[in-house]
C-alpha cells in the first residue's frame, strides 16, 4: 500500500490495516458530502474574490465540484475507503476530474475547519427537519384534543386518581412539551449558526481570506470569533443531543401513558391492528409494541449524548481525532428521532379512546372531593383548611358505605356539616368539576377548545377559520 496522497508526504509506507480500520470514517461521514461540496464551493469563490487563486482555476474547481454535487445527489459518487474520509474522497475525485487546479482548493483551509463547517451545516439542516416533524406531532395531538375537549378522564398524581380532567387537556400538555422541544432545538440552531471556515488548522491563516464572505455564502450569521474555538468546539452537537434527549423523554412519557391506557386494566384507549402486535403464545394479547419501542429507544439517545460528552470532556484544545466520534452519535440520534416521531404521529392518530370507560374511571376514587371542599369555602365561607377536614370526613363516610360522594344523602352530608344544602350535589359530578376549572390553563372543555385554537396559531401558524 502506498502512503496517502493527501498527507503522505512524510510517510514512506501506507497505513497498517488496523490503522486504516480505526481511522476510516467514510462509512458514516459520507452523510456530509453535500455540505462538504457546498463549503468547498464557497471557499473557492472566496479564494477567487480575494485574488488568492486565479479565476481560471476557480472556474475549473467550480465545474468539477458541480459535477461531484450531481453525482452525490444521484448516489453515483463512488466513495473509497482508502481515501479515509469524505473530504479527501471529494478532493481526490476533483483531482481526477480537473487535474492540477484541484490542488489549489485546499489553500488557506484545513480539514479541521472544513469538518466543523460541514458538520454545523448538517446539524442545522437536521434541526430544520426535526422542527417540521415535531409540528406534525403537535398537529396530530391538537386534532385529537379538539375532538376530545370534553371527554372526561381521571387526572392522576402519583398515578392515583386526583381530579377529573379532559382527554383533550391531557393531550394538549404534550403539545406544550413538544413546543418547548422545538424552541430548544431552535435556540441551539441560533448558537450554532457561526461559521468555523477560515480558522485553518488552529491559528487562522496568512492568506488574505474573507471569512465574512464564506460565512454569508453558507448562510451563517457570522464567522466564529476565535480560530481555536472554531476547530475545537462541538457544543452544537452536544446541544443537539441534549435537546434530543429531552425530546425523547417527552416521547417516552407519552408512549408510557399509551402503554398504560391500552392495558385491559385501564382500557382507556385501543390501537387498531395497524399498531398492535400479537403474542406468539397468548392468543388474547394485543401488545402496544410501537409505543414500547418509542419508550425503549430513549435509552439509545441518552447513550449518544453521554458518549459524546465523554469524548469531549478531556480533550485539550484544539482538534483531536477523538472528535471524529461526534458524527455517528449525532447521525444516529437524528435517525432514531425521525423514526420515533413518525411512530408517535402514527400512534396518536391510531388510538381510539373509550370515552365511557374513561368517564367511569374518572368518577371512581372520590375525584370530586376538591370540588366539595371548594363549595364549602365558596358557599359557606369556611376556611379551606377546615373545609379540607370536613371533606375528609365526608369521604370517609362515603367510603364506609361503599358509595361515591355524590351518592351520599343530604342527611349524611349534614351529619358531617349541618349547614350543607342540596346545592352541593351540583358540583359533585365529574362534568361539573371539569367545567368549573376555567382558570387560565385549566381543564374546562371551553378552555381546552380555546387552547387548541391558540396552539394552532402559536405552533402551526394556522389562522383561525
Ligand atoms: N475525518 C475527520 C473528522 O471527522 C476530519 C478532520 C481530520 N483532521 C485531522 N487533523 N486529521 O474529524
């Protein structure tokens, strides 16, 4: 084997097989090919504009790169393992295509600023894609929430029935969570949008380059201010993975609720055959595998984040080859998120709530006890603490009789607090309870409808009909 064409000047023999095996990145970094060509075209235009290379050489390079761009887009580009990474594959192909001028492209550039630039552009595009996919999840949730703005279900704390809420309200909680995910990714996008190109290997360059020009051509807001930071920073990938980890927590919590809700014991929702799997042994089973896998894949995403945090934590400035490990984690996180987001949309669309069962469950467990206490405060001017105590006694009485609060007789009620009147029964149904929660952000069906309409505007930029 001969030494590398690109950096082999001082090496006499080619890499040992194991060296190539550990060093090679083309299997994964070919995903940066489009960005690499774009970066090179911007760099080349700048070199010409600054008189660093001739117009003729610049033209030849641009033509060669255009051809490569096309081959990449049509998957006709042949990546070679022996050429180590995407940058050297493309430069080598350029040399095959145009000969000598290809050697001028790398003037005032290093693979260190090159890869940092490519990778930033890739993560930026990934964030834009995820934003669209997250909007689809939000849309699916809002659609369902609008249909079920008035469907009563038990709201839980400690997974114990707490107060009646509506299914729509519950789903809208996730719309907020995914909205924060979008905002987190967009924050990361804002911070990442500075261009490392022109930092060179570490210290900048003696050539009269124009970093503002390349930054602008590549749609960055500005060039990065410090050349050493530019080549050694991977915060953008860490932020991407952090936002990915939090997003996967949200998808996992929703998936977990779907698993619980679809169990026979809860029976709140059903999935159609499209989203259910059978058991090889137990004929009665309908398993929510897709939801379980969305929940399960969270483990990988955390792993990718921790993997890269660990890679980065001990690295002295500036570039070290360890940093080549940044890409697989980031690519894999993106792929996993895309899959889970699509599955989440499918699951949301597919689930059929059993509103009767939800309502019945919401009535069990004295879920309107707070309404009882609030009535005592509002109608009898009893301090809340005392009202809480009286309610506790009423719950105890009902529990002993095996009935719900609303099923106690007025005489029973008055045995607990003599001033209670018939009017109290009007607040003890789950519908009345939910409908009374009109405070901003509360679960009253009218609120939920208004929240859903507002969410369409806030998150989906839809105008109200
Ligand atoms: N494949 C390398 C990476 O992904 C490109 C940068 C190589 N730089 C270097 N100094 N060897 O990090």
